[in-house]
């Protein structure tokens, strides 16, 4: 069977993570309506990150010190000029900017939640509407695997002729040691003295078949 994490079970963790870049197929392999929603979600996710960064910048205590200093300098300048002391502007503006940034962040987060839900619904609908492509894929790949196996067998036969010239006998079977291909077996103490060689044709055709077979099949 084909290797998949969790042995073919559904992905562990929040389903929304599968919508993120790196955790999903290329968009051109998905239904157009789902791809459009995912693209919208990507844009909104970027806005969430930008809004969160803006909120974090305004939350820095240095902003408070800068605003207080600006208001104090304005008051000092007015006093020196003999003018009325102006009301503070920088501190109230900072508070207003922080409130605005918080509102914008929450709005973008809410939008992300909404579009994520729509993506998950569209993903589920696409799953139930889809057909298993593996029969067609196998029908296209198996003849190629058989042809490759035949070419390999012919190559081994040609190489076997040279072996014969050197006195090594004439053995034309295209067989390989499994441990030579899957070196992880060696880590478990399995070597060529404890295994049997496998037919190369069976290995090639079997790999194609198994790569398109899930555990539950």
C-alpha cells in the first residue's frame, strides 16, 4: 500500500491547516469554486497577519512614551510662546489608533473564520462529488510498468551474456535483493543472507499498483 502519514487515516490536527499553502494540492488540481475560495482565504490570512503586526507595533510601550513626550513638548512650546496650553493630542490619538487596529484585526479574523468554513464545506462537497481516478491511472501506468520491466529483463539478459564470458554462468533472471532497495531493512538487521531475492518485474509492477492503493482498499 502507498505510504501516508497516520497509515492512510485522516490528517491529525485542525482541518483548517490543510487549507494552508504547503498542506494542500496545487490549486489547478482542485475544483474551480474551491480554488477561488482558497485564494480568497490566502488573501484574508495575509490581512490578518498584517493587522496583527500593526496592533503589536502600536501596543509597544515605546509608543506611550513617544506620545507623552510629544504632548509634553507641545505644551512646553505653547508655554514659552505665551499661548494657551493645548489639550493632549498624541496620547488620545494613540488610544484611538490602538482601538482601530484592534477592531480591524477582529474583523479580519472573523472574515477568515467565515471563509475557512466555506472552504471546508466546498472541500467536503468536492470529495463526495469526486470519482476515484485510480482505475484510469492504473490503466495508463501498468502498461508502462510492464514495458519498463521488459526492457530491464532484456538488459539483464544482455549483461548475463558478458557474465558467461567471464565464467560466471548464464543466469538471466532479473531479480534483486530487497535490502539493496529498501536500506531501512538493514537497520533492523536484515541482510541478503536472511532474505530471498525478489523478481524485478513483480517489484516494478507491484510498486505502481501499491502506490495507488490505500490501506483501507
